[in-house]
């Protein structure tokens, strides 16, 4: 079984289970912002048996083309791709989403905004989520985070949770694990070799209610 087969299996099983556990809705509207190859978009589609609307947004058009091709092959028609904005704002109405997913979007290595884009993204989640809606955050590289003064400081899950709750969100403790899929699609790591599904980085999925 190839690593891509294992990723597909994860989307249909463990990945889908994440969203089944954090959102109780019959036909939710979902945003996967910074979707990359769409692993979490597909997981959400499987979680709700395609009785949902998933907006997969990314600034990288190659990622969106990949998602569209895979969705067509998998006969998944509930995913709509859209190009993201450089300022990390969302082109969606207020109270539009039941679920907003930020997987590997909160980190400190982004050149733009020196990693401060997460503050904009939290504001946009607050604006575009419905009351009672869910924000799912899968952060990595916490040691590279910066505060609002652009000062680099080592974050913890606890510190990030407190920061997001400061925007009016309520933290919901869930024992859920997400995966960092970057190495699967990276030409550098593909050429380097040795990337297995089990070697992919794992992290805690943080869940918040608006």
C-alpha cells in the first residue's frame, strides 16, 4: 500500500471520525482554510457522507487543481475550491459556517506578517462562524510562535487556547489527534525518500465553540 493509499484510508476513517466527534449537524457548511492537498476537506466530506458543503480555500492553485481532480475521481461533489487571499481574510458572509478548520495554519515560520496571520484568522473565524459553530485548530511548531508585538516566544497548547478564548471562543477538551501531511506532497521529501505514513508528524486538535 502506498503512502497515498494510507492517506486516503485515514481520510475515510480516523480523519472522518474527528469531525463526526466535534460537530453534530445534519448538513453543515464547512471552511477548510489553507487546505493544502485537501486532506481535511475530504475527511469532512466523508464524516457527513457528503451531506455537507465544504469550501476548500488555498492561495496555491496547484493544491486546488489537485483537490478538484481527486474529488472528480472519488465522485465527491460537496467540495468547492476557492483561491485564498494574501491578507488571510475570508470572502464569506457573517455567520456562514458551522465549522472552520485551520490545519497547520498557525505557526511562526510564515514570512508574511511574521507569523501574526493567526490573529487575523481567529478574527475571521469569529466573524464567519454561526453561534454555536466549531473552530478546529491543528497547530504545529509552537516554539516558533510570535506574540502580537512580533516577539518570538515559545507557545504551549495552554497559551494558545487562552489566546483563542480571548476572542470569545469556548474551549472544548477533546482527545483528538491530527496529522501534518506536508511531507507527503513535498518534492523535497519525496526526493529525499524515507517518508512513511507512520513517520508523519502528529499533533493535538484543539476544538472551540463560538
